[in-house]
C-alpha cells in the first residue's frame, strides 16, 4: 500500500516538530515523492545525518509503504 503526502508530512512533523515540510508527488502514483525539510535539528549535522533524522521519523516505512523519497534538507537561515 502506498503512502500519501499528508502522512509523510505528519510523520516528519511528529518527529521534528519545528520542521517546515514541503512534499511533492513526483509521478502522481503515491509512491515516488520529493521532500524539502527545514529544521533547526539539522544545525551542525552533515547532510547524511540530516537525512537519517528524516528517515527515522518515517518509522521504517522507507522501502515498504514508501518506495522513493528524494530529500532536500537544511537548517533555518536565522
């Protein structure tokens, strides 16, 4: 079963409460998404560590309910 964009956003925001999240369904199939996530939790972390934090919020759904997620992450500028 595919995961919808609202569920992805909710899970990310539950795990990173300050996150600003933008989700785009890349193919319209509910299986391939792009996410842009901005959170203060990313400050001082490498890109890999930032992505790992996002994957943790998805609670093991990557690769099963969620097939592909292209991630862009950053800390807020101010």
